[in-house]
C-alpha cells in the first residue's frame, strides 16, 4: 500500500507539473499561465491588458498596492501602512487607533520614509550572469563573480535609464532578470479607518473566515510637489466580486520555499523554524511587557505586537505542514520524480545530479552555527541598527562597487540613505528594553565566552551597556546621522558615541559570520541551485513558477466558498455579520466596535458585502494586492488567508482542502466611505463620478 501511495503522489506531481490544472502558482509577468487561463476560464487577455495591470501594481514596504485613480491615488491594507501611520502618530494624535481622512489634498500627510515601486520593464540577463563564472571556480569565487556581474548590470541600467534597477534571481539561480522600477518617495496619507475595524476580531480571527475587516488605507503618490500622473490605474467596480467569478491578484509575495531540496526542508523543520519561533516569541513578549506600563507604551508597542503575533501564527501553520507525514511525503515524491527524470539522460545526470549531495553536505554544518547566526546582531533596536549601518557603510563605500555588500551597491544607495535618515520617531525607553532583553537572551543562548557577547558586553551586564548607549547616543538626531554618513570612515573612527562604539565592537564578529555563511551556505546554494534549476527545466520546461521573492507576481483563481468539516462556509460576509459578531460577544474586546460604527449602524445597507474568499495561490507580501476581474476592474483587495492555507509556503494547497485567500470587497469599501466617513470626495475619485 505504501508503494502505491508514493506512486500516486509522483504521478500527481508529474500531471500538475506538465499541465498545471490547479489554480497554482505565483507567476512572473514574463511567463504568465495564459494556457491555463484559456483552458480553465476561457480568458485570453491582450498584451495591453497585461501591461496595464503591471503598471497599475505597486510594491510597498512589507506589502503591495495598486493605483486606483489617474492622480496617484493608491490603495493598500491598513496593516501594510500601519508602520507609517504609527510614525505619523503622537501621544496626542493616534492615527493607528483613531484613523484619518484628508478631505482635501492640502490635508494629506506626508509619510516619513515610504517608498512605492512600479515595475516598468524587465530583461533576461541570465546568460550574462551565469557566464561570468569562470570554469573551475570554487563556489565562493563563483558567487563573487556572479555578484560582480550583477552589480555592473544594475549600475549600467541605473545610469542609462534613471530607473531603480535590481537583478532578481529566480529558480534558485536558474534565471536572472533585470527589473527596472519607477520609484515614488513622496507618499502621502489620504485615508485610514480605525485599527479596531481594520483588524476586527484581533488575533482570534486572524487567519480565519468568516471575517469582517475593513483592512484598507488610501495614500497618494506625489512628484515635484504635485499628485503624480498615473494613467495606468484600476477602475473601481461598485458592485465588486461575485460568486464563481474569475479574478487575478497582482502583488509581491514575500517568500516561498517550494523548490527547496529535502535537506533544506529538514533544516527548516528541525532547526530553522523552532529557532525562528524562539526569536519572535522573545521579541513579542518583550513588547507585551513594555506595553503593560501604560497607554503610551502600549501605543508605541502595539504595531510590533500585532506583527509578531501574526508571524507566529503563520509560522505555526507552516511548521505543522512540515511535520505532517502526508505532506512531507509529497515533497519526497517531487524530488524523486525529478531525479528519476534526470536519470533518463546520462549526460544531464552527470552534470546536475551531484547538486543535491552538495546542498546536503553544506546544510550538515548549519545547525551548529544556527544560534550564532541568529543572535549575533542588534536587530531589535532601531538606534543600534542605525549605528551598525553607519559603521558598515563607512567600510563598504571605500571598496569598488562590485566588491561591496549588495545592499551598499551604487544602485541601492539612494534607498539606503533615505531609510537611514528617516525622521520617524524613536522611543528611547522602548529601545532600551528591547535591546537589553535581546542581549540577555543572547548571553543565555551563546554563553559569556562567545565572540559576539565578548565584543558587545565584555565583562559588563547587558543592562549596563545598553542603558549608557541609549541614553548618550546622538543618533536620535537625523542631523547627527547625516554628519557621520557624510564623514565616512574618518568620522566613524573619531566618534565617541557609545552606540557607534558598540556597533564597531561587534562588526568584526558579524562580518566573520557573514563570510562563513556566504562561503559555506549561500555560495553552495547558488551553484547547486543553478544545477537543480537546469535539471528541472530539462524535465518540465518553465511549467513550474519560481519561488516567491517579494517581486511582482500574478496569482489567479475564482471567488468561491468552501466546505469545512460538516458545514459550508459562504464566499462572502456582509455588514449584517459584522454587527452580529460584535453583539454576540457583547462588544467585548477584540469584538468591540469604534464609536462611529456603533452609532452609524442604521446608516449602512447591512446586506453590502464586506469580505470574501477566493482560490488564488497567495502568501504574505501579497497583502494589499488588488483583485482584478476580466474587465481589469478593481473588485477587492487581498489582506489574509485562512488556516487551511498556512503551510503553502512549502507546497500548493488544493482548493478542495479549503485553502482560501481573504479580501475586502470593493462595494463594502464604498459603503463605509460614503455612509460612515463622509468621504464622498474620495468615493467620487474612485468611481470617476
């Protein structure tokens, strides 16, 4: 029986690889699943339609968005924009909690450091990158040679076009593409609802359905002090998504691991994910303890608490999938199927088969280094991170462009400096708490004799070192940061700032660990990954999409409810359901309603759809992605998925298993804007009326 089940798994994989019958995949714009769209949905979009969707889609920090008017108006999720809302907030004016609306454009608030990127063009540069590797080069040297080629390509493109240029690795190094982006750095806040209605039900309802959230925020891109002209925008559907309708989601999925080898997946299951859980739990608990001190401390910490809770819940679902023998057997079947295909061609077998063993050998060394790699940093503190960036920049900028760390290449420096010099508020009490707890846990995990701990603390206690560094640093002042940035290595060497001193002490250790990781892990992954990708291309062509890497993709499917155990889950919820859920819990948190919503119930048409589910293959990073119908209209905005979908980082979950993405309905958005927020001006801009 076991042999039969494995055979069926292999057969199922081969069928899906060749015909992709399911609504599977997050596809790049150079390789859209047009054949599947035609066969399954009788949809054949012209190239103009495809280009229009791409040019209306936006990559934001941590999520996605889309233009919805010709005057730079864009929509994303509240939870994507919440970091900027928090940076614009004060103790006296909490925009996250209470929301915001600018009735006129002069009322729109400029965000401190938000950047929006639109993919203007793309070009296959695989041959140039791969042929840059000299015959006989070690994995380490090969990685450096690829990096030099990539840096040169990015620099040439940036200088030639003036566009932000990034070389993107796909299929674990099987392909390299040059992406060129139009970048907007003047982004202003137009509208945000109250957090309580954007995330109604809190963590209890997160990753579930039915849902009742108005998880939206409107912003506007400006150029030269004026609203940007954006002719490629999505027309708003006032009726929105309907049951059974074909939709696509155009967004930036953060990360999937579907093409990893079994060795890599076992590391994730046995070491990587448990360690990640420990780190996120530590940081979440630190914020929760800080929040107990008072209302202002809770305001400062709430965004981080929500983010870590969301990440931990998602990680639990992913880990559950890896621990599921049936699901892991699917990955074993996939790898066996590919190796069997390779074995049919001896010349390819000789070239590519050793790659799996190379990765397995490389990963055998990783568990013993995992704790050092995870804890040898100052990441929980923004002040310490700024110090580390300044110290690292001062060293890297002295090198030729092609020898620097990638984040300091010429093509990336502008974005780096914008982020470094952001005027966003820094809360010193929170900084001290976060960094102290982090270093105390690092001592417990690594031991007092660890090189990072010795460099950071010497014989002192973490609280002593951190207290002085946070209290005496000048890095809270943007002007002080700029002086150190402009002064380069000389200014850093002369600086007596205790936070800079801390960063300088730990930098050699961090560089040593980074060098180890690049030589032993990432270089091997790049060389072996390229071979496995070529083996996969030889067996299946490009019928399998690459893993997600926070660049623009298209997912597709249909609006559809699902079966859960012995009951049916409808495709949509309505405002009736929102009020029913609030009243069923007597409006106790997290099911309490903002005053505007409690008092405005009679103003709403309660039958209006609020949220809905659909079958497209999505993951984190696609939050804020527009849902688009055949006519190219905006019918909803993605903001979550259900529990059944959580392990899709590692594999596609079939729609028959109840896997669904969750979106806010376009009709529900208009209803709230018009009836509760007196935002008729905004509604008219959306509808063109």
